[in-house]
């Protein structure tokens, strides 16, 4: 003779007693979150969990990419763009080192510019406009300071996960590549002009 199955268990809102669901007696529920249609109370039911008020729990956040944590130079953090993982970190570190080497090259040009200035004073005459601009503004020193500031700001912004860090690092690389040739041309331009005048 078959035995009668136990009656289903009603699930009701603890606030207004509105029936929310009917579960079979042998039903297995890991965790169930419901909202009462009448009083808008949130109810969580499950093993060892009591009813609660408030919104349902948030879904778990996805794990961050190993190379994209905001705390490092690696790509892929909040707002990060570009290559992720260890390759992104290696590229950014290489870019940072190259930017510092470019700043050192500009500092060397700035030191050499001092001896060129003494030569210009001995020769006399009017300097070309580009040379006068580079000498008047001490452009190699100014550009070297700009490169160091941009590289340092890129590191700080990257640790904060800001996407502008990549642009600043690119600017720190571009300034020596563009500024050093301009400074070199300006330094030798009066010598070339003097050679043409002698001819």
C-alpha cells in the first residue's frame, strides 16, 4: 500500500504573511531570494538563513585579470587599454626606462648647449631664430623636466587605474624623439651659417 506524500510547505512573507511559493516537502533548496508582491519585502530562504529586509545580495564580482590590477603598471585595470598580463607590464616598464633615457639624453644636450653658447658669444653676430629660441628657453633642460614629470605622472595614474597613464607615457617617449633632433639642429645651425658665409 502506497503511503501518502507529505503536504507541500508554503513560503510566506514574514511581514504581511502573503504566500510567496509552495514547496514540496522533499524539495531541496540551496538558497532562494524572493520579493513579496504586496509589501515589497525581500525574503531569503535556505539552510541556516533567516528572512531579511533589504535588496537581494549583489552577484559576485568577476576576478580581475592577473596583470590588470589597479595597483600595478600592467594593462587591463579599470579603464585600462592595451595588452594585458605580463606583456603589458613589460612594455610599460620598457617605455618608462626609455623615457628616462631620453630625459638623460636631453640633459646631455643641455650641458653641451652651455659650451655652444660660449662659442656663439666669441664668434658674435646674430643667431638664427631657432637657435635663439633654444638658447633663450634652455629648451633641452625644459624638455628633460617635462619628460620626467610626464613619466612620473604616468606611474601615479596607472597605479590609480586611470587610462590617461598610457597617453602620458607615450608623450614622455615622444618628447625626446622630437625634441632632441630639434635641439641638435639648433645648436649646429650657426656653425653651418658661418661656414656658408666663409664660402
